C-alpha cells in the first residue's frame, strides 16, 4: 500500500499551479525559464537532471517535487536502482551539511557569555 496517492497529489499540485499561473503568469514563466535553462546547455541529459532534482527534493522535503520529478525520471527510463543511488547522494549531502553546520554550535558555544 502506498503512503500517498502520488498521481492524485501530482494532479492537485498541477491544478493549483494552473491557478497561480492565471493570477501571476510571470511567476510561472520565470519558474519555467529556470527549469529549462539547464536543458539548453546540453551538458547533462534529461534523466540525469531529474535524478539530481530528486536528490535535491529529498533534502528540501518537498513532496510535490518528489512527485513531479519521480514521474519524469521514470518516464525518461530511470530505474529504481538509479533513483536509489541519487537519493543516497542527497542523504549523504544532507548528513554532511548537518555535520558541517554542527560546527556553528561550537562557535556559538565559544561565543556565549
């Protein structure tokens, strides 16, 4: 049993984005331009960009991002194994960031009266 009906959720997000697009079309155009900018360079293929997006999505804890980019990655031929490897990168970066950020705690401790 799935934790969430991801297809329904993705549909709900896209519907709401359509509403935002009607109210603020430049916001959606700007977002779309950002998303498409990387594709124009041709340095990374679309599947690799989607795998990177998934690694970033889990570090941001964005269910909408997970839903959209998982569907796109699967459509582009990404396997569960490739997704797991990409997620592993995201997990390690998140843990690494927490470790590095932990040094700020000791900095604050040393500065405290």
